[in-house]
C-alpha cells in the first residue's frame, strides 16, 4: 500500500489521522483468515471492544494492517468500519483488549479513527508495500441478536467472509429463516456474539438435525395438549384406564376434535398422561409406597400413541422414593421423541408420611435435579424439546418454586393446576398459583369427570380458563 493510497482512503472516510507502529510493514505481508476448529464458539461480548477483539482472534490469523476506532464514539466506529472494509482488514475498538490483539495479528500498520490511547501519533509516511487481502475466506457463520449493536464485530466477520445471521431471540428454533440457513450449512462452524447464546448448542443441533416435534415445529409449547389421565387397566385412577389401547386412542382423538370445533385458531394435540408409578397405601417390598410399572408394560400404549400421533406424558407418584430415581427407570421411553415427563408432588412423601394422610411436597432442588437429567438426556440424544409437567394445587406442594430452573432449552415447563371441586374454588386456585410464577412457563388445567361441580365442557374450558391452558387433562 502506498502513502498515496492511504491518503486517498483518509480523504474518502474523513479519518482524523493514521499512525504507524515503530516497525515498518514488510514488503510481502498479507492478511490471513481462518475457519474456527470448534463447531460452536460463544464470544462473551462484555463490551464492544471485547467482542471486536474476540471476533478478530477467531477469524484472522494475521494482518499487517488493522483499523482502530476510538471507544464510545459511534461515528468513529462507522468510519473505521468503512476503512477496514475497503482495506479488507480487521477493525478493533480502543480498549484493554486492543494492544494484545494488534500484537497477535502482527499489525505493523495501525490506522486510527478518532482519539485513541492504544496508538498515538499523527500522519506518518508508510515505508514499503503492504498487500492486505485474503487468499481465502472463512466458512464460519456468525450469529448476533443485533447487527447494529454488534456492528464492529459483525464488520470484522464480514470482512473475513463470514455469513452473518441476525437472530433477535437468540434461538434458531423460533426463527425460521435462521433455522433454514443453519440447516443448509451443517458443516459451517458458528460464532455467537454475547451471553444470550450461552445455551445455543442444543437448539443449533436440533435445527441442523431437523429434530422436530412429532406434530411439527421445534418447540413443545405453542400447541394445546388435550390429555386423558390414568393408568392402563385401572379405571379408578382416571379415564385412560377405562378402556383398552385402541379404544383409548379413539377416545383421545375425539377429545381433541371437541376442542377443534370450539376454535380454529389453535392447534390441539391428543395426549396420554400415563401414571407410570402409582402411589400405594402400603409400603411394598421396597418400602417406598409406590408401585413402579415396568417400562415394557407401558409399551402397548406408548407404541400405539406414536403410531396415531398422540403425545405421551409419563407421570410419577414416587411415595418415599424420589423423582429422579424413578425417572431413570423410564429412560428407554423418555428417549422417544413423543414422550415427556410429569412430576406429581402430592404423592412425594417424607419418611414418616403416608398417602391420603398428608399431602406430599417436593423441593425446587429435587425438581431441578430431575429436569437437568431429562435435559441432558434430550440433548445427548438430539431429541426435540420435551414437555416437563409439575402438578400443583397448593402452594405448599412445591417448596421455593421461584428457584425452579426453567432456562434449559431442552424442555418446556408446564405447571399443571389440578385441584378438583366447585368451579369458583378451582378458579381461585388457578389465580393464586399463577401469581409470582417464573416467566416462560406454560399452564395446565384438569377437569375431573366425577369430582368437579360441575365439570366444564370443552367450550367452557376454552372460554372460561384464562390464559388458554397449554395442557388440558381429564381424570
């Protein structure tokens, strides 16, 4: 690069001054870019300067020329981006990260825009010839919540040849265009800007493997699940046990159709909520007051549900056992895309409690241990997001509910308000339990065929229960 070229550049961009580091630029120096070896890199992006330097580290091996912008000066950053784009070199922002990155790049020539403290000095004569320019471009994809907010880092990425995807929600499962592009380029490593993408690995895998819900889409919620609750062969435990497998499929499909006739603006999914472990009056051989149904005995219902497009939720009533221990017994079923999990704290006893004498309860810590296991299982098997249901009809059933972790993208939490009785009392419980709940949870409502006074029909449930429940269960 000649001094004349540099002068013309600064006239065009209105740059205040250029500075040259002590050593002259070598005659044959060229800018080199690279593709990250890791499939996913998440930049912390604690500041504009930090994200710009981090992006440069990821995509540039070396560059004899770099552009340095003044910090906290949007206009200077805009002009710096224009200069760097013209030269095909990385653009940095003045700050603590800049000196080390300039050193790593081997930048003997630093063009400054605005007042900078990292590099001082006015216009200097350039000695030798610098030939910035990339012999190849990177294959990386850069994702950002805002191209404008991350303008400097995005500019460096584009200069290196990366494709930039703006993803305001930080989740490709909620962004069809982003999901499509990421799926079309499954081998390209992804660089994500900012902590909002801390849990991007699983959603990225989901869209690239097209791990959609059995009923379509990547997310479990957004649909409404109309469920029959119970245990096969046990009509006293709920409507699901009142008939055989084929008849249960036909009955739950009729239930979904009732709701579809009420409104055409929602998607209803027929669902079985199967009591997998049944609370018992006696301690049993293992002393835990819970009868664990072997997973193989539930296969007829689970298989028939899958074939018919019926979702399945396995319900746990652990007695004096714990939810995680029981959930692990059903790993083979939970590894199937159409099977979710429900925890029923009413039936979680302490060592001295008995069913129907005391109402059970569970701590947020035990819930989190169980949901973490479920999330890891879902992630490791590249399964679609699972429904994770927490039954509750009194505040005491879940201790420290505000500490429940709902952040994992592998599952969607539904708090299922399942009290029975007069509709006024049920609505009061619904309102009480919905107060102070975590953001992003779905809500469930239960209709008791025999215990409610009166039981709401499909039209009444849809119109009187607000917001519309994500899960509507019949027992």
